[in-house]
């Protein structure tokens, strides 16, 4: 059995004295693991950094074997990831969520392409959090937990949609929420792709997508908690937003 594809390196761990086991996210073969012979060597180890874009050739005697990878670097994202704490935290969040949420060896071509585009924006902190939010929405959609924000679940209205139902994942208008408003999740305009999407709104929106990742998607995958890397990224971004707000207030 063998195939060739390109993909994003999610993680690597040492295997024996000189080899490494890597996990990659590929366009046509999904999330896939394999052994890289010599992957712990000084020559290859620097190439095997999370986020790296790789040309991959996989081979195994049987399809269900872990198999071996021959890897060739296409481009590194290490410099962009190390450009700041937010970029590094964001990269770690993406890699961890892909590894956690997607089943092995199942193609998710559309999400793969969105992930590649997102990681190519690393280091551009002024636009990356909003791009990341849209990626989380795509991840929820791809895994069967997409949000329906087109109309109010209660009244059918398309105006004044300010909440998301934590039960159904559907939008709820101010009037439709009524006495249940305190139990609803926020629906800032940026979650619907509207408005100028200030950072404070993106923080709010990440609270909503985070709820569905933690309370809906994660339980379907067993009893494991959502990767902490996601919370660390949101915390880092929130601190950045709070710091900017404080700076503006001091002027």
C-alpha cells in the first residue's frame, strides 16, 4: 500500500533512537500517522516542526499498518509561528484541535484547504483571530455541529439576532429569547460575517464556538476534554484585547 499527498504537520514524537512518529493532516487522506526513519536526526528534526507544509509519500505492507513516511519540506511556518505569543498559541490550537476532532484516515478536503489558508496568515495578528474564528465555525460544520444563524429559532425573524441557543445551535432574536435571555450564548455580528468585527466581538464569538466544541463535539468523541491549547490561545487573545482597551482608556 502506498500513496503520495501534501499535508500539514500536526505533531511529532521520538520513536526509538533515531526515528520519529509524525501525525499530519493531508488533503486527500485526512489525519494520518506514520514513522519517519531518521526523523530524530539533526538533518530532519528541524524540518519536522508543527505547521510545516510537507510533501509526503506513505508506504505500508497492509493498509491498517502505521506505515512509514518519506517527507520533503515544502515550506516552514516556524518563523511566522515564533513572531509572537499569539501566533504560536494559535498554531498550537489549530494543530491540537485537528488532531482531537477529526477521525484518522478520513478525508476532509474543504477543511484541509481552509486550514492551510489559515496557517498561511500566521503572524498577521490584526486579521488572524477573525480568520481563526471562521475556521472554528468550519470545523464545527465539518464535524456535524454547525451553527444555524440565518433566522430566529423561535419566531423565524431575521432581524435583531443577538443570541445563540446552547441547545440547538440556532440563532435567537432579542424578542424570541424573552425570559430565557440569560441562558443564551452571545451572537455578535462577526459570527454571522457582518460588521467590522472588532477584536472584542471576536472574543465574544469564541466563547460561543468554544461552548459547542466543549459541550457538544468533545462529548461525542469520548470522555477526553478539549485540548488546553485552544483555551491558551483564547486567553492570550483576550489579554491582548484587554491590554489594547486599557491603553486606549489611558490616552
